[in-house]
């Protein structure tokens, strides 16, 4: 969780010019971990399909296709899709 938050913060700073302080990043990490612990305590029921693991790239690819389809239906002719997975981009 911490590495992901630091990496995301770094990318926002480099690509969008929005910089977070270390204290802000630490606060985000603590809140996120707290939320995960609370979810675990609730003993959420598992989906009947939870035994079928799919790579996360599949969900990302489906989301990209749906976004392009909606854009096309709205008449948008120029788009810019930013992803960090080269396989999805291709």
C-alpha cells in the first residue's frame, strides 16, 4: 500500500505538477490501511465467482474499450488514454 501511494504521488508530481508532502502521503497511507482493516473486520461475503482469478490487466482493458466506445457514441473523435500497462496500450 505504501509503495503504491508513493509511486502514485510521484507520478502526479512528474506528470501533472501536483506535489504532495511526505506528511500528506503518510496520512493517506494510514487512512487507506485503516479502511482495509475495517473491511476485513466486516467479514464481507465472497462472490460466487471469486475462485476464478483474472489478471488485473483484463479489467483495465475492458474499461479502456468501454471508455472508447462511449466516446465514439458521443461523437468524440480525438482521445488521449493514459495507462501504465504497455500491454493494454498496445
